[in-house]
C-alpha cells in the first residue's frame, strides 16, 4: 500500500487516496438517492389519510402495501453503507467498504426504479383505470431502465474494464 501512486485513470493518487475519493463519491450519490427515497416514502405514508384511500380495491391496497415495503427496503439500502462504514471504520478494510457500498447503490437504484414505476401504476389505477396504469407504469419502467442501465452501459462500452476496487471481495 505505501506511497505507490495508483494512476490507473490518469490521476496522481495513492490507492488509499483513490479509495477515499471513491467513498466520498458514493456518499454523494447516496445523499441524492436518500432524498428521493424519503420524498417517495413520505408521499406513500400520507395516502392512508386521504378520503379516496377508503375506496381502493384489494389489488390497489396490495400494490400500495408492496410499495410501502419497497420504500422501507430502499431506505434500509441507502442507510446500509453508512452503517457499515461506521461499524468498520479504522479497521483498514476501506476497499471492502467501498466495494460493498458500490453494490448496495445498485440495489438502491433497482428499488427506486421499481418504486417509481409502481407509484405510477398505483396513481394511474386510482385516477384512470388499470389498463392505462399498466401502460404508464411499463413506459416509466422502460425509460428508467434506459436511463439507469442502458445509457451507462453504452457510455462505458469502449472503456477499459471496471476498477478492481469495486469488484466483489473474495472470501
């Protein structure tokens, strides 16, 4: 580890400096996702207190409860990297922490994608009908997958392989 300069992406930094930078980048991404998750969860938690909620059918109530659980899971996934860092801080395992947080961010993105498309489904189902809800939700899901999966894959297609720091640790 010592004073060796990493320089794999043109930056003049040690491995430890690189891990610190990657960790800080991940924290910034998690802050953005946390705000989205909190707003979404807040929206969902206010619904039972609206008059229209009493008129939801069984499928709509099931979808609503599934979305509440998904919002709770999303919140847990956003908090997990910080909790892991807090527990393992000072134990010289930052590479594992960064790698774990990197993978958890993919879980958060997946949950947020399902949460947003599910909310669209619920709102359209209540306001219009189930057919429009399925179409609107499917279109939303498609756009999110294109933006969050396909676009980044295309942008990195001609790049060198991913940073080994972000790969899963071997047991």
